[in-house]
């Protein structure tokens, strides 16, 4: 084959200043995307494996099962990305070179006819794949998934990769037979093969729908009102009025009851009162930002001031039921649309306001805090002062109280409560000797079983089951019992964001 005299090949693994940008802009870009679905992923993996590599090995059928397990593991961790934060907290770009590297390592370590499982599991789970994973909970998840596809028990004749029995390593020695089995796999993957609940599919479909709707909203042109319908200006003005009516102007610590300022024998103020003051300040700043922008927006619509770019963005957000970026930057992490966000903010401010005017609640709504870490540190500090203990040696022990508490119901009861009276729903809560009672947490993909006091699988189509009231009890040098499940607690279902130490 002759090569054209004008043909030039430029290979570089680094950005280059000498390469003309205009040529790059006019070029056809080719990307190699991972295939969608387990079957397509496995098909691609087995087209790249030669029959010599697969069939001619000293380990025989064991070797073929291990290779199939590695390829299936690779497909599983690729496909988990479609479930969003339920799959991985961070979307990792696993690629074909990871699988190739794992197979080369496998070949290298199994030359002598023995399988050094400990070394192989460590290299595959901690280096080849684990080297990409930065989140500690994702690392735990990766190691757990690897056990199901790459461990001594996977070589047993009746072993299946999932409870359905559809997915397994075939009992055959020929590459072609493995390829035939791959072609027989279902086109649509059931969540159970990923070790996930059937609700995970709902989360995936909801995520796809939200992405589609947001794309439609982004390209949707602004239209003027027709046939007597309300104009966009009218809609935005009414929305601004209703938001202003729902939210207080500020939260004032001057209205606080005297019991909040009772000092201990050393003259120290209760740490939770300090936390309350900080929370009130944060909410007051947010309320001021919202109030100022709404008043300015109303003036801009009326033509009294110029409609700035910032106001225009708020205007568009209102029409799309989205929280304006200007507000979100001054607020706490939240994924709610505008209407729910405003209701949630009204609940949060009411929670802080009643704490100021009625004193400490019997159970704290942890979802209502701007900065929950500050609250938890305040609880530990109170305990440390009470028993003269170093705060860095304290940890929380979590005791479940089988009572459910909805903050909306609490707010409604507080609105009609006479002064110096106690809530009826407080009677069903125990009096904690140390620590605090906390409510407002939810479980993702699971639920709490009150009768057996254990975690159970979620009920079908119930995405986030409410967790009962939890007693946060500080203990010195506390080490959890080995049979307890270590579960992370996230502020939103996105499961990502800034560090927990800084908020």
C-alpha cells in the first residue's frame, strides 16, 4: 500500500504548542466509548481475547473461569455508573486498559500452576482498579463486588454470580462456547446482578428523565402569554410575592428564652446555644440575600431599575421551578426544586425560631441545620465539659429509638401550642442521660425493621424510608461492635460535595 506524500502522522501524549489549532478544530474527533449493557461489554472483552490465551493454560478450566470472572467484574463496575450515586459516589472512568492489565497480571502470577489469591485480590482490588477509586466508601464497595467474581468460591461448579442463576461461568473449555453463552445473556440487566435492589432501576429511570426534562427546559424559548393566560412577568411577580410572604425577615437571638443562657459551675455557656447563634446568623444572611434579590427583581419587572444579568437568571430559574444559583451559593446543599426548596427553608427557619423562643427541643431535626457538623461537635463538647474528658477521645454510639417523628407534624403542633406547654409527641420519647435525640434522617435502598431492630431491604417503590429517632450518645474511645454495619450519612442523595470537616 502506498502512502500519500501529503500524509502526516502526529503522535503526542502531551499538549503541544506547535500543532496548529485550526487543523484540530476542523478534524473529525473519534472517541472510544464503553459499550452499554453487560452483554455488549462482555462481547467486546471476549473479541479481544485470543483462543491461545484463553484455552491453552496450565490451570485448565479454572483459568477460564477466572478470566471470565475478571471480565464480568469489569463489566459490572462499568455499568454501575448508570445508577448515579447509588452505583458510585464519584463517576470513575474505568477503561479497557484496566481489564487488560488485570488479565496480564493474572497470567504472570499463575504461570506456575498455582493461584496466589491474596496477592491477586490485592493487586486487582487495590491497584489495577482500586488505584482509580478515591472515595473510601467506593473502595469498600469495589472490594465487596470483587469478592463475588474473583475469589476461590467462584471456581466451584454450581457457583452463580447472582441469586437469579442467569449469570455464571459456563462449564466448558472452548472460547466459542463462552461467546455463545454471552450472546444468550439478557439485553436489559436486572439490578440484582449488580447486588442492588429493584428500586435502583427507578432511580436510574428518574435520573434519565430529569436529564431529558432539563435539556428540554434549556432549549425551550420564552413565549409571551396568549388567549388571556398570565404573562411570564405576572407569574414571576406572584411567585416573588408568595416567597416573601412565607419567609421571615430574620432570626433574632434577642428573643431567646433565658434557659438557653444558663451557665455551668465553671461559667461556661451551653455549646448548643453557641451552635444556635451561628445557625441563626447563617439563616439570617441567606434570608437577606433572598429578600434583597426578590425586591430588586420586582422593581426590575416594573421597569424601576435595570434588569441585570443576575436578575435575568433568577427570572429564568423561577419560570423553570429551579433554585437560582445566586441563592444556592449562599445556602446549604439541597437538590430540591424551587417550590419544595422554599417550603423546606420555611420549615428550617421555623425550627431555629422555635428553638430560640421555646428552648431546646427534645429531639433535634438534623436535616434542618445549615451546618450539622457544628451541632455534632457542640454535643461532644457539652459531654467533654460535663465529665472533664478530652473531646478528641469522644465518639458517638448510635442507639435506635423505635419512634418516628415528622418535622412537618412537629411544626404544626408547635404553631398551636400555648406558651410554657409541652408537646404531646414529646411524651413518647425517652429522656437521654447523655447525648441528644435526633430525627430527620432517611435510608437509601433500605429500611429499618422496628420489630427485629435491624436493617432490612427497602419495600418496592419506596425509595427513601424514614429512619426512626436516633440517640446520639457520646462515649470515650468507643469502638463499634464488629457485627454493626458502618453506614455513611450524606446531606443529599448526590453523595458528593465539599469535605465533611469544612461543610
